[in-house]
């Protein structure tokens, strides 16, 4: 009995020990799970940090490569166009090369960060209509820039007029055309607006014609005036001999006879030569005694002592006689006459 009691006594504590073992096992499992989770998070954070560092290095290298590729493209074009360099083509192609290199670098960065580029391309393809509508203006500027590069209505360094703006073209890129006007103001025009407007290339030709309209007095010798103007113009060193200077009467104005003078110069000498010809012709006409009249205005004034026009007197109103009262006999006679007429 004693031995059995001693053996049977611990049996009463077996359920409690089983519960304790279960708790210990559950705690151990939780600790193992937490350790695995921490290890996984640490590994993912380490991989993300490495990927971020590598992506940053790829991005930095992309910009350096884009800059190097743009410089290499410019040098290659300079070597290919030694005789006839084209800054417009150089600037445009350099920018295209840089954009392509940067786009490739960004795709590599996305791939390094774990973004599936194929899915991005699929999404872009599905959203191409919306993107096209959203970027309609930008894409039209790019298309217009390509057309301007193909058609070549102007080049970098040309003096052009687009709409109401004129200036020297400084740059033609994918989106805009940059000009500098005579007041040294920077003008940026979208390529689509340039292509859709009237383009006047002022310096597109090697020579330009100067045309002056000068009025002389009606009493002047017109042949002498034209000869004086032609001689004075031909003496300017910038005026070309071929074609020769021409002058002719082109109109009869209110106060003068209009003479048109035409002279040809190189495009770069046009502005200064035109100003010089105005001054030289004025001095030459004054020396020859040819009068350049100014517009005459005739003012008619009346003197206070001048006789004033005589006004007709208003006719005097005639007095209206009052109607005399009728007698009974006259009234009866008038009524009888009325009835007889009826």
C-alpha cells in the first residue's frame, strides 16, 4: 500500500505537467517564428538597401554616360561636317541621344528595384490612348521639331520672323525654338506653333535689297534728283555693283513726287547700310538744291474786320383779322346754300 501510494501519487499531477509542456512548446514555436520573421525582414532590408545603392549608382552613371554620349555625338558630327557645319542638326541629335540614354538607364533602375518592365510596358500600351491625349501638345511639339529638322526652314544663327516675333535663332530642340531679338530678350516658341505659322527667314539669302521711298518737290528736276540719289548710293562701300542701283518715279503724292530707290547689299550689312543711305541721300539732295517737301496743311481763318455775309431779314408776320360774327340772315343764307349744293 505504501509503495502503490507513492507510485500513484504523481499520476495526479500528470495533466498539469502536460499543459506546461504545451505552453513551453508554443512559446518555443513563437520564438522560432519571430526569429525567422526578423531574419527575413533583415534580409529583405539588406537586399533593398543594396538595390537602392546599386540603383543610385546606375542612375548617376546614366547621367554621366548621357553627357559623354552627347559630347561624343557632337564631336562626331563636327568631324563629319567640317566643310559645312550645321549647329541645328548637332544640337537636335545631341539631345535625342541624351534622352535615349537616360530612358535606358531609368529602365535599368526600375529592373534593379524589382519592377517588372514588361508589365510597365503592357500598362503603358493599354493606357497609350489616355497618355496620347494628355501629352498631345508635347508630342505635337516633338513631331514639329522633327519636321523642322527635315524641312530646314531656318538654322541656328539665322534671323527669322515667326508671326509677330523676330530674332536670331539660338537653339532648336525637341520641344521649342529659342530666339534672341534685337533688344536681347529671349523668346521661346513651341515647335508646333513655329511650324503652323508663317516663317520668314530674313537672313536666309546672302543678299538683300534696300528700298527707300523719298519724296521731292513738284518743281524739282526729277532726272537730276534720281541721278543724285543713284550716285550717292553707289558710293557706299557696302552697296553691290551687281545688280546696279535703280531709281524711278513710283507715285504722285499730295505734296511731293515719290522716287523709289533700290540697292542690293549683303544680308549682314542691311540695317546699317540702310541708315547710312538715308543720311547720304539727304546730304546729296541738299547739296544739289533738290527740296524734300514736308506735308502742307492749309488753314483758312477769317479776319475780324472782314465784312460778314448779309443775312436776309425774316418776313414780318401778317396780322390775322378776327372773323366777324354772322347775322341770323347770313347764317340762314349759308345753310340754304349748303342744302342746295347737297
